[in-house]
């Protein structure tokens, strides 16, 4: 066979295959895991349902791509689809539980409203009750306006009691704040007793103190035992005790006046007495 008059051409190379399309399989797995996690959180079933459906769809598409050779993460896509189905089932269960809970609460509220009957009150009884309530309010106002001595107790109509102990000398710590050198520091022990039927908020029970010259006294804080303020709520049948320390000028350290209430819903009481 005679040689070809044309030179041989360059060798032919096969085209590179396209990169695997694994994105949907990975997305399905991530969405499925997050959806299952949200499924354990009450009342977030709607987020679980959205993530579960997306994970199921992406997982099935990713598995189909792997079957056609377009992706290499068949197992990841299958896991995402399974988790998506699980998250979807959890969302349906959360929806059913939420509907049952809301219906149960509504039925109980309706039963309580039906079972409550307002007793009939005559005009005479209503007038007598109003007179008694007005008399009690007037007596409480008169008692609130009357100054108490340190160590005495202010009693409120709902059973709450407020006691301020007698002033006691106090030596602030080295790093105390609010106390000037040469002033007199005194500490008062305050006790709140809740003998009523309702929980009260004592977080705002902060005393206001003036010395014998009418000047406001500074609160002393030393990070140890100078001042320990009230906080939180006080349950029925419980009591709370706190110490408050104040810095008085030497000229006004002979007498002390304190104004305090157990909470915002109570009238302030006044204590007046000498500083020993």
C-alpha cells in the first residue's frame, strides 16, 4: 500500500466528563437534619414541614441524578430523602397535637365560664359592702399617713406586712461605694411577709431615706454585706429579708426618716426615729 501523501494529524483525545451534580443530595441531607431537629421543638411544626418537604424533593431528585450517572452521592441523597420524610411526618404529628391542645384549652375555658355563676346581690348588700370597703380604704390611708417607729410593722389589707428594724451602726468595707470619709454609716434590716393569697413583686421595693437635716442619704455598696436589695417575686406564705446601708453626714446623723412600700400596688409607709 503506497504511503499517504498527507502527514498524519494530531492524536484525538476523548472529551472530559462533566463534574458530578451533587448539590441537591447534599442540600437534602442538610435540610432533613435541620427539619428533624426543629421537629422536637413544640409549635414549630410548620418550619419542620417546610424543611421536610424540601429535603424529600431534593433527595428524590438527587437520587434520580445518581441513577443516571450525573451525581456520585446516591447514599447522601437517599439519606436526605429519608430524613425529609421523617421531618414531614413529625410536622404532621405536631400539627395534630397543636390542634388537640388548642381545642382542649378552649373546652376547659368554656366549661369554667359556664360553671361560674355570679351570685345575686341585693341593693342593701351592695351598699353595705361599698360602705365597708370605703371605710377600710380610709382606715388604711390614715394608717399609711401615720409615721411608724423603727421596729414597728406596717400591715396592709391583703395580709402583706412590712417591718423596718432599728438602725444599727455599720462599718463599710475598704472598697465601699456611696460612703464618704467622716460620715456615719447605719444599716437597717427590712422584712416583707406575704400572708396574703397572691404573689407580689418586690423587685421595686427600694427605700428612700433622709437624715435629720432633710438631706437624702446615699446607699452604701461594698460587694459584701452593706446592701442586699430585694429582687423577684414573693409567694404567699413566704417572707423576704434584705439589709440596706446608708451614709449620713455627721450633722444629720441624729435622726432618720425612711419611706418604703412592698411594691407598686401599695401605699408607702413612713418610719421615723433616732440613730443610735
